């Protein structure tokens, strides 16, 4: 693999996919588990946190693609962003 390609990993599309999937799952299942009396809870994941995570992941991925940091730090940043996003969604799902 070319060094210029490897230097950019993880790509922006992967950021969007990971954060979008985390946003959807946490926003869909979080209200079901944490607040079962809320009848419209899963709509949070479908309409807000899933698409918001994908859009935010695309923006963050594009930003990190052009920063002069190592590939290992980019993977760490993706992991940290995923955990922070997940915990933020679950916090706001609490009754």
C-alpha cells in the first residue's frame, strides 16, 4: 500500500460509518432500555443521533485526514470520539 494512502487511515467514510452506527444503536436502544415508558424513544436514533453521528463523523474524518498526526493517533481519536458520543447519547436518554 502506498505510504500516502496509509498515512490517511482511518478514512473519513469509516468515521461516518462508525459514528453513525453508534449514534443509531445508542439512540434507538438507549431509550428502550433506560426509559421504557417513553413511547417515541427509538425515533431519537432513527432521525437524530444516527444521521447526526454520520454527518459528524464525516466532518471529523475530513478534519483528521489533513492533520499532521500519526495513524495510531487517528485510530485513538476515532475510539475516543466514539466513546464520548456513545456516553453523551446515553446520558441524554436517562429519564
